[in-house]
């Protein structure tokens, strides 16, 4: 049984999330503040963390930062009332994997939870090639790690999955819809800006000149293409 930790200070929302996730067959625990949520996440090692941003004691950004600093690789789904893109980018840079903006539909949330858990499980499957290189970047598939010019590059799980999805197309163009479906598990281009934001982060971390990328290319009105 997959274990999900919900860190949410609104008791009614937390109660509803717990009930619906348990109906879906998950084992669920709830914490109402950031400090206790962080402590439980590190102790319990859940399969997924559903994390509100506006929390007492310690906000969600700090919880996420401390989790990643401690080396916890648990997938994180952010719940946020903030719709501003800069807040979402900040969350992704700290290691979030996906987000849902309040108010949200229950079916959408459950679909995102399922997709994150499915992608995490798929990431453990063996792959044909162990290492790939492009420019000064080396991708070690066995270790799910990336290095650039000999130094480690910290990618979030979703950034890593997106990079492989582009690389494995052999130079073919991938539309945003295809990437949303493959990496996030969505059947439609829900929040297609998610793809753009993650591409921008990959370029920032891997390209010599992110403003003029050589490897992760934008194909106007079509999507993205990887060039080794």
C-alpha cells in the first residue's frame, strides 16, 4: 500500500483529502504545520508528500528546502492558493514535482497523485543505455544522476524525467501535450506552462547559454526537440 503524507493546516480540507485518498486505497497521515510535517516526512519516508505552501511554524518552501537538503527524494505535490508563475518556479527550483492551485477539482488531484506515483515506480525500471553524453553533460541512467563539466547537477525527479523523454526521441519533436502525458501522466495539456517552466529550468542547469540553447530546442508552434 502506497503511503501519502498530507501537510495541510486547513482541517476541513485535510480531512477531505485524507478520506478521498484512503478511499483510493492509500495509507494516509496528516500533519497541520510545517515543522511536524517535515519531521514526519523524514521519519516515515512516505511514497508521496502533498504539501501546502502557507503553513504555520514553517512554510512549505522551507519544508521542501529542508527535505531536499536532507537528501529525501520523495515526490512532492504542492497545494497552493498562489497562482503567480514566480511562486511555482520557486517551488520547482526547490525540488517540487507538480502543483495544484486552490481551489482544485478532486479528480484532477487524484489523477496527479496517481501520475506521480506511477512515474516514480517507472523510474526504477531498468533501461537500455546506462550513460548518455551531450556537450559537457553526462547522464547516468543507472544512478538517475546528471553531471556537467564533472560537477553534479541537482535535477528534480520531473526535470530528470523530462530530460529523458526529450533525449529518447532521437531528435524528433515532442509536443507539450505528448510531454504532459508522458512525464506527468495527464491526458490533456492541463497547465501546459508546467512543461515550459521545467524546460527553462533544464536549460538554466545544463546549457552553457540558456538564452541560446544548443541542446534543448524550441520548435515554434510545435514543441521541443533534443539535439545532442
